C-alpha cells in the first residue's frame, strides 16, 4: 500500500472487539488476566496499550522500520534513545540541534558520564576527525532546527558503518512523508509527534522507530523501565492527525516555498534558510534524498533587535509561540525561545543570532500569510 493508505489503515483496524473504524481509546491502566500467567495480550498500560500499539505500528510502517514506540513527549523519546548508551560513551551531534536536545545532552546526560562533540555535519573529514575510541553514536537532524541545514545521510551512514557507530536521526521536521531515513541505513528514528504527525497543536508526544531485534528489545525495556510512554488519549489524537498527514504536508510545503521565495527577495531580509531554494547550500542533497522540503522557513532580518521586536509585534496571523507543525502559522525567536537554553557563545558559533526568525508555515491562504509578513517587515 502507498503512504496515504498506510496512514489510515495500518494496525488493528477496524478494532477486533466491535468493529470500530475509529481506533478506540483504551483509557485503562490495567487489564484483567484470563488465568494465572495468561493475558489477552495486555496486562498494564505502562508496558503496552492497544491504542498505543496501533499508533506505534503506524509510525513504524510509515518510517519503514521494524517497530515503533510512542512516548509522552518528544524529549521523553530522545531521553530514552540516549539511554541506549552508557557512561563513558561519546556522541557526535549536529551543532545547531533543537535547544531542548542540547540541554538534555549538555546539562543532564553529561553529568552521567556521556561525552558530546557538536559540529556541522557537512564534511566527511570533519566527522571522521571527531571520532574517538569511545565514540558510539552519530546524532543527526536534517533539516536541522532552526537553521535547516541538510546532512547527506548516505555519507553519514557510510561513516557510521565504517566505524561501527549507531545512527540516530530526529525526523520531526521532514516527517516520513518527505524523508524516510531508514531507507538510507539509519538505525533509529525519533520524533516529536507533538509537531507534524499530530498536526493540530493539541497534544504532547514522541516516538522512536527501531530497525533491529536488538534495538527493539532495548527500547521496549527502557520505555517500560523508565515509564516514558504516551497516554492512550494522546496516542488517539496523534493517530487522528496522521490520517491527514500527507494532505497537510503538501500544503505546508507549498506555503513554505512561496514564503521562502518572498523573503529571499525582500530588502529587509538578510538571509533565508529553506532547503527548497537553489541558494541553500544543502539544496542538491535535500532534492536527492527527500520527497519534499517541508514547511519550516527560517531567516535573518536586517536591523538588529529593534527591528526583530517590531516585526514580531506587527504580525497578526503568525502567532509568537513555541512549537510547530499545526494548521495555524507560528513564528519563533530561537535566541529567546526554542534555543534559550543553548549558551549564547554556542549559538553565535553555529549561526543562531538574535536576528534569526523561525516560521512554521500553516495551512492558511498563502496571500494572507505573505501580506502578514510584508506588514511585519515594513520600515518602522
């Protein structure tokens, strides 16, 4: 079956009990045993839940993986994934990753003995020079958050296999509709399902997709042992969102493309970050490994802090808010919002400035969105 069909029909649907076409919400903490040591497949919802299982199967199928696991938040998914390592292990990570990921790595896991190196992963030589005897993992984002840098997955996987490293990728921005990293040999895929997979800004969630029996067993153990799974109702909301994912992503991308082109030609804009533009340094790689370029656009505005504040205050449609991937367009200022936990020195080093703006383009009429941006960019 094709992607659009899989998004609607994967998993146990209709439900076996009464033939419900919409997946039922099994809002229960525990399940009755048939006999001592015998269940009907479920015993306790922390370990497994029927609603969650349909979501997990759906995400795994869409990503082309072996098994999926649904978590309470995107950060819960990442926290579980990084616990596949042990004290003394070293991780090479992209340098302009999501601020919450950087905080988890540097301010939490570093205290438990994990070591991290952050670098721009656009050079084979640079990556290989960073590998140490204790390096165990490459942590990737493509497109990255918020600068939308692109990583050549074939190159990354080739390096990882050569040096026996695990590869993990955050596929939140692209979604499996535009990019299937496992097709390129990636070992583990993580998501914030809060974003595009749910698509309505009304739930928190995360996911991990595995590719081997060993990883499947380890992630299942960690999910149960650490108590990080998503609730049944939250899983149902994400499932409902996934059914319209293909339709939504097409419109998100169409609006993002139009906005990126508008911004690139505006005199108040210094630089635009969007992999769909030919001017983007990762455009050729993105075109080769992605089905589309996504709905996120970032840019640098001319004029300093005063102009940034003026732009943000003048917007009527784009709401100044965290998160992304919903039907309503959002605007974020990474330096004071999504990446405020990243030290300013590091932000400057990787190119996240006080003039950097991140847009999550929604599903509104594109003429209205461009009109709103034009208003915000008008001279003070």
